[in-house]
C-alpha cells in the first residue's frame, strides 16, 4: 500500500523581493514533495516579482497580488485558504534546505506533533552563514526573546483558532503566535536537522527596523510574562 503523506501548506508573503523570490520558490518545489499546497500572497509588488511568480504558476496552488495592511495581514489571508494538515511560512527572501518537507512529514506521521522546529542558518549567503542560537529553557524566557527561528517552525493546521497573526504587529507577529502555541501545547518538538536559511541583507526587515522590532518584542514579552506569573 502506498504511503499517504500529510498535506503541507506553505505560505509565502511577498513584496518587492524579485532578487530572491525565485530561489525561495525553487527551494520548495524542487523537493518534489507529493502533497504540497503552495500559497503566495503578494502586496502589489512593483519590481519583477510578479514575472518570476508567473514562471512557476503550474506549481502554485493559490496566488494573489493586491494591496494589504502588511505581513500579518498577508499571512492571515494565506492561512485562511490553507487546507494542509501541517502549516508553515517562508519569507520571500529565505529558503528551505534539502528535503525538509519530507523530514517534517515523516516526523508528523510518527509523532503527530502540534508544533516542531529545526535548526536554521542565517547570514548574507549560505556560504557565509552561522546557526541561529536555539534554546528553550522556560516559557518565561521564550516570552522575553524568540529563541527559535521562524523559518524552521511547522505546526498543525487545527492547532489554534484563526486568524493566527496579530495585524497590529509589524515585525514580531510570529513570536506572538509561537508564544500562543507554547502556552497551549508546551515546548515544540525539536527535529535535529538544518531546515532553512534566513537571509540578512540591507533591505530585510531585521536589518532596517531593529529598533521597532525590539520595542514590539518587549511589549509582547512583558504581556505574556505577566500572564505566566499569574
């Protein structure tokens, strides 16, 4: 009997990353995972992004390009459509490594995890990269600082009620969502493999808006730390 692999829904929020998005798409579709749902939500890009996306139309399950209210809004639109058993998102300047979708699926078939994370590289290129420091010692620490990289996180679609991402946050919506997963299901499972590469470049949000990112993280960290104390 042929093995049935769980459907994996990947959302790519996209805006003016024409220099990188082709590599992002290829890192997903070149794995040839047999039960993939690829969703791209573009914020009305004005560079060559749309031309690149059209090249891979046959491998994309859903694509829309329209103005939105930022990344959180784009993610919520994408995941409202997502029908896979497992979900994740990949920014349009990051890539998956190797056959991570296959590895995640095998782990899900074995353990039926609620959420899981892998190691992630970061830098301006894979050749010039290092590992994102990962550790989870306590819920309180996780509230204060995101100690796992979003690019390596996958979760079960029916885990929490949608919409998942706070549209009032511009940069740490993933951290807040992961805190909710932790609060409801405990620590994520760790899969000992390198699953993704997080690209740092002059136009990446992490580079340009570090001060805003810090203030948002402080705000949600204090909120959830206060909840944990009570």
